C-alpha cells in the first residue's frame, strides 16, 4: 500500500506540494486527480524515489521512499506520462532487457506473459517504432509490470489515445487493481469515475477532497450549488428564485438556473420549488449540481477558492483594525 503523511516538495522558494496526506489501499485503484500543474507528477516522482521530498514522510509497500529508496523501486512499477522506449527494439526484446536489469529469471517467459496481459502477445516481435501510440503505451505498462510489483503508479496513462484505446486501457487498469495497489493519475475526471474505487483531488499542491466518488457526492450535497430546470424560458424565473430566503445568487447556466445557497444555510430546495410553483412554473428538475466527479471537482475547488478569499478578507480586516488601534494609541 501507499501511505503519505505531510509530504512537501519545494523548488527554491516555490512550494509545489504542500504537506499532503493520503493512503492508497491494496486491491484498489486510487485516482489522483487534478488539473495540469496541480502537483500530481511531482508527488508520483517522490513516491517512486526519483525525487526526494523536502519534508514529510511516505512509505510504499512498507518502505520509506527517502531512507529505503532502493527497496521501494524494487516494489514499484512506474508508467510515466512520457514512456521511455527503445524504438528500434522489439517489444519482447525491450521487456527482456528490462527484466535482465531487474534481475528477473526466465526473462523471455516473463516478457511474453506481460505482453499477453496487456493484449500485445501478437506483436511481441514487432519493433516498437512500428506500433501505434496506444500499443506503445501498453508496452510501457508491460514494462511497469515486468517484475510483478506490489504497487503500480500510472501517470496520465491514457493521454493522447483515441477513444477505443482509452476504453481498453481503462479496463486493463481496473483488472490490474485486483492484484496490485494502483495509483492512477489523470486530469480527466469522468475517466477516474469509471476506473477508481477512491479519488484524491489535488489543486495547487493541496489535497482539497478525498474519498470514494459516492462519499464525495454525499458530502458535497449539503451546501452545493443547485440546478433547477423549468419548462420554458428559465430566465423569466431568475428573479423569483433570487428572492427565496437562503439563496445567495441565481444565474442562467447549463440550460437552467444554477443557484448558490448562502453559507451554512439549510437545504433551500423545498423553498425554491414552492416559489417556482407559486409563480406558475412547471418544474422539470431540482437537484444538487455535484453529481459526477467533474461537478465535484468544480465544486470543491470553488469552495477552496472561496475559503482562501474569505481568509484573505479576514486578514485584511484584522490588519485594518490593528492600524486603526495603532493610530488611536498614537493620538492618545
């Protein structure tokens, strides 16, 4: 399994990963989600021993990534975003070469086994340069599996693939999750919902949410934005919705009305529904907006941004109060 505690990475004065904590359990696929530049690849490089952490602790398969880096590397299969391949070698030859470096016995047999596992048994003798991008990605995955690791760390494995190749690779990752601890990085949120048992959402180096997709959905329903759809033009109902108590704002989006409740307000859906019916509207739908991972990610990042803005405003007010107090003391 993977255990991360207060893991931090700095480059000079820039903190890329800010004290994150999470776990990835055996027999599960854990999705590591976030936009480009969120800190996903940096975290994975620390977990695989390629880059030492600045602070904090991480263990992989029971070994510390900093103090026992060699033991970690023996037990991790890593598929980086850009797969390093020797394009003039055959798929089998490349895997046998890696197997020799890893000290794997019966190298040819093992190479053929992992090629079959990733669906490339029929292309074992093909030179890698003749393979499609999807097939090369599978060779990279076979390379990560060659030494039968306890942990698989996959960094954006479906990037650049066509839809059919993406579907095949997703299915393969799900199958691998039954026998390995899998950490699966992606910025495509709908993809993670189909593949992952647990998700960890990172943004600007901070973990802002984690849990199963169902747990995150349930957690965010309270206080989440609400989508209302009515028969006819929703714009005509904006004023009606905006006057409902505990509604902070209402805008025309997504073919309906997106409502932001006031902070810490009770669920306003019943009051919204009554107001619309009393105004003569035919309701088609009233639901929390965070219903899939893409909506969840938008919602949690929105809340994180609001929290940062509120904290900055509170700091500004505290500073103003301190300055006023100081001026009053000087005048006295």
